[in-house]
C-alpha cells in the first residue's frame, strides 16, 4: 500500500486591517483611527496647471496636485498621520493625471511663527531655491528652528 504525503497545508496570511482610514471625495478627505474611532485630521487638494514654474522649469503647462490644507489634530501629530496623508496625496496625484507631482505653500495658519518646512522637507519636498533647501537641510541636521524670515511661506514641490 502506497501512501502519498503532501506535507502540511499552508494557509495564506490574513490581510492586515489598516489602523487608519482615509475617506472623502472630490478634494476633501478625512482620516480616522479605526482602533479608537478618533478623528485624526483633514486634507484638501486641488489639481492645478503650473506654467513657467521655477522648480520644474517647464515652458508648457504641467499638472500638479496642490495641497491646499493639511491639518492633524494636535494630539496625533508626530504619529505619522501627516506622512500617511502625503502618501495618499501622491496616489491622488497619479489618479488626477498629475504624474505624482505635488506642491504646496509651506505655512502654518494656526501658528505663523512655527513653520512646517522641516516636516515637508523630511518628506522629500523642495523649494525652487537651492539656497532655501540647503538652509532647511542644515536646520534638520542640527535640529534648530526655521528662521523667522522663512516663516512667511515657501512654495515647495515634490
């Protein structure tokens, strides 16, 4: 009598349920924590055309997704909610025909003297000015505050 053994059965790993959910439509999105039900923040985006842009150095108009607003509930800041929204915006950029391009005005409406430039630079955004990029890299490397003259707002691109 022959007995054929096929070995132990391997079951596929279950899909990991995400801890956060982003929902919305058109240009406004919200994020919630699925474990606690807490509201984490909001994102507002608009597809736009950039003409003669100093960063992209384009003569013909190109599409880029403009991040109008990114706001995270203060308690949840520094817990990756903002970077998850930016990853989501990158996906939206492709969906909207912007080929992954993102741009924004780095400015903190809640506290104009607390510039968000370090956050954006760490996520790969850059200013059209190489001088500003070098200053931001120095600021990040030395963990110091953004100078007041840069807090007025800087257009940044990715």
